[in-house]
């Protein structure tokens, strides 16, 4: 029997197909977020040699390993700090930090805050699945109140972070939120975020079928997607204080912040040229 | 004060240890500094900023030492020679990324101006309590290179050496100074650019699709590429194969981690540097490094008045430890005397190498000041009175 | 339904200028983890979960109405496993 010729996947040049199938569970939203990211790169028509993906640890931390660009899988929470070094070392790179909510907002919260304040020209794609999934479903800083997790067996008692509000308060120049279902809008947002000079944040609400939805009896990944379909509403420019996510309540999506600010590199170069010894 | 086009400030200058380190770094080609401010390392940052306009260097003050070293590693992958300057508890924070730097094989230099501990200690107090942390601080097995200068001039010279080692072996190299060396000012001679011996990392030159990030060359060091050069590589802190992809097997762990150590142990004779004075016919040898070595010569001259044959052995490289030489010395002398500004760290390593062949006397000081020559002299006299253990055994 | 409605509609003069793309669907069965996203969100209901198992023990999608595929690419976008995509096969005129 002649072997049937398999047509190459259209994202063969952006993804490391030799590493796929990936480690993510069935019905996980991270793969969808990666597809959106890959199509955003395709849409941008950037030179892929000038793109760098930095990830931390966790399920989403593995994204760096699947993207066929210069990619770093670094320590837990430090992806933004590492990306800061890459961007400052080679300012022509488009540096994208692709990591999870626990990585970016919990252990790396400080780096997130300060990179936003410093306005380093990087793009953060934060996949928010409301839980620490790789370690087995512990409560995360984004877990909604009353939701169950292995470390909140009686319901979460800690109010969660509202990522767009945090990003806005810290000074991010571009903030958007979409779910893993709204792939086309998500793609457009990633395109805009990468083009935007400064610290841009795209939050992707993603189903975690194996931990978050199983522990909370929310069905499988498809049920989570159906929930997003029915309960996610688009409200562009919504004040970020209204963007809290309550347990199984409405999720507001859209582009919330888009403003101009000089980046760290612009300011630094200005200072550097002033401090240069004057030629006599 | 005017540097040449390469940023080298050739001439003789009155510099503190911290300033000499930055001059050494600029001379070595360092163009990135990521720091978090901590006493007593601050003059180094000031010096870097004063001169960065001249040499087009990039500086970032991060939010903590963890991110400072992370940024240094990131910048190093873009092809810039990078460094960080810290102190005591800052080094404790950096341990996470020293481990990452070792696993990703990222060249960089970390200057640790030691201060007392545990925890905050005396911020500007002289100490040498980080020698074991510098070797074993991050988890897992690794070999590292640690240098200890004892004067501003040596701060300059060893910083260049530290960059050369880090680039050659692709490893984070630590430079351990202390508040005393870092802040005392002496004349430092900076040679002309052509007299500087600089090493830069070996870059991969082959086809773009043929690059394997962790395929070792014959020296067990894989050639590197820079971010943005189009090799589109992947590297990870997980145990990885030649392609840089994670593989979770014990065989891969062996293949991945063993060369990390062997690349340094194999060439340790080229790395190790020490200074010996009158050890040939000595009965007692004083082993010292960094700040303590500055008082040893006075102590030795005091002891010589009592007719004791004393030699001095100064460590310049403390890791890898000059084990061969110390073992050899131990066989022909009566005792080692080790003044250290800690409760015995390198002393334990010397005791291990002495292996019972001679006595080992500590002169510990817990930090905040230098040991007095009299204290060291007292120990030398005590050491000379005790016979060599092995001789005792034969007499019995 | 469609036919009855079309009977009373006026035919556009430039109808022949409009073309409907026809997609060709490619499925890498053994890469699929059977999440069902593509089946649920295909706007033209081209796909259905197959009864058969793939090598990993999941039910991959199968094509049931290939003619209805308009190469919108949504299956490719929502697939978390990079297992399905479609390419443009041909464009057909509305008139035919």
C-alpha cells in the first residue's frame, strides 16, 4: 500500500511540528491560544528571525518549546525579567512572553508590575485558566471566589486578581482580554499588541478541562467553551474596574486600554545621548 | 579621564575595588549591567552609569536580584557580554538564575561584594561567608568558577579573567570581593588595549537548520548563537538533549549534566591560580584569600621572629579548588593555618584535602572586621608546636 | 426551505461575479485528542465525531458534508492540537 502523502500543516514554519503532539490535555485552550498567536505572526508578516518567545513554568510555559522562533523556557515567574534582558540586549527583536496566570501574576507578579511601569517594549500573552494546572489544580491568584481547587477544598476564600485592572494601574499601554473561543478577535488583538510599542498585555481566558472544570464539576472543555459562548460579552473600552471575574458569571472581553507612552528604550537612549561626552 | 574607542581607560588611576571591577568589565567588552542596589556594591553601579554614555552600554535597575540576573542572562543570549553586581543576601536571591545560567550555559559575570550574614548582618561589614554558597548555592550538581581578588588592581585583572572564563566555558563566573577590597582605593594600572587578552564566545557558523544548541565540541562546550541571528533555537532549564528539547530520562540527565561539570574539571589546571611565598621549606603554611590575605604577611613576619618556618599560600581561584597543590603541601608540612572571616568554610575544604596528613588550624572571625596579625601569629605558633600527626604514629 | 425561498427572490444581475470558496479539509487523525471543538463550532456542520478510535484512543472528527465547507478556517483556529486545517479547493459560482 502506497503511503498517503500528508500535506504540511499551514503553520509548519511557525511551530515545531517535530515536537507535536504537545503535552496539553484534551480540550485545553492553550493550543488554541498558540494557534491564534501563530496566525497573528502570519498576519503581521514579520521576519520570524526577529521574534523571540520567552515562557516561564507551567502548562503555558511549554509554549516556548513549540514555537519555531528563538525561544526560552526559563524559571518560574521570571519570563518577563528574562525578556527584559533580551529586549534591552537586542532592541530590534519582537519579544513575546507567553505564560500562564500563576507564572505571570503570582510568582512573577512583581516582574509584571515593574515591566509595565518601566514600559519595556514586550508583549505579554497571559493564558488564564483560573488554576495551577501542571501541579495538579491548586488555587491560583486568579481563581474566582468560592471556586474549588485542591488547595481550596471548601471554596476559594481569596479574592482574585483582575488582570486588566492590574495591568492598567501599573502602566501597560495596551490591554485586552478574550477567551480561547474568540480566536479571530484574539488574533487581531495579538497583532495590535505586538505592533504597539510598549508593554502590552493580552489575557486569554482558557478552559482547563482536567483540573478547573473537573474539580468544580463544570463538565468537559467543550462545556467550558459553550459557557464562554453564552456568557462572554464584548465591551470595548470598559473601565477595568468592572472586569472582575466572578465564579461562573459574565465575562467581559474586549480591548480596554490603548494609549501612548515612551518606552524604556526610548527614554534610555535619550539619556544616553545626553550623557555622551561632547566632541570638542 | 578619557577612554579609547574600545572603552579601555589606559593609564594609572586611583580606583576603589568596585570601580576597578567596572573598568575591568568595560575593558573585557562588557556592555550590559543588570542590578538591584545593595551595599556595599553601590560604587560599581555608579561607575558603570558614569561611563556608559562613553561606551554605549545598557543599564537596567531591576526590581530585585532575581530579575536582575534573569535580565543579565537574557541580554547575554543577544551576544552582549553581561554582568551583575550584588552582595550577600542579593547573591542568595540570585541562586535561582545561577542554576539557570549553568543549565542554559549562559556566559555572564556576577560580582559579589560579600557582607556579613546570616540574613542582613552588617551591611558594610567585611566578610567571607559566601564561599560555600558560591559553590553550592543553587540546587543540583554543577561546577563553577569563583575568583577572589585581594586588591583593586587584582579586581581589574580578575574581572577580565572572569569574563574570559565565562565566555570560554559558557558558565556564570563569580567574583568574590568584600567590603574592604571593594572600598579601599589604590592606584590601578590599566594596560593599553593591545596588551589585553580577551576571549569571546565561540559562535556557531554552520547552516541555519543544522544548529543544535547543546551539541558539545571537543572541549565539551557547545558553540553559541545570538538571539535574532536566525537560528531559531530553543533552550530550556529542563534536562534537555542536544536539540535543547526537554527529555525526562536518567540517561539524558547523565548526558546533559555530566559535561556541565567535566568542561570545568577537565581544564581546571588552566583555571586555577594561586600565589605561594616560601612554602618550599615551611613547617607551617598560612592559607588565605581576599581581605584576610592582606594581613597575613604582617603575621608571618611576626612569627618568623620566633624562628618558625612559615610560608604563605594565597588562593586566587577558590573554585575549582586547587586540590592537587594543597594535597601535596599537606604531605610535607606540619600544619595549615587558615584565617577566614567566617566560621570555617574553605577551612573544611582544606581539611578534606589535608586528609589527616597535617594539622589544620582555623582562625575564624565572624565578620565586621579583619583578623589581627597577632591572632594569626598566635595560631602559627600553636601550630608549630604540635607535631605532625603521621610522625606521631610512626614514633608509637 | 432554501429552494422555496429562492423561488420568490429576484436574481441579482451580477450574481455570476460572486463565488463561494470550497474548502478541502485535512485531518491528522492520530494527533487529535477528541475535544470536539471543531465539530461544535463548524458553522456549516461539516464535521461529526467519528465512531472509530484513533491510535491514542480518542474519537477524531470525520467529514460528513464536505461540499458545505466554505474554507472559513474556524476548525483550524479552534483546534488546540493542530490536527485539522482546510485549504482552498476551488471556487464555485453561485449560479451553478
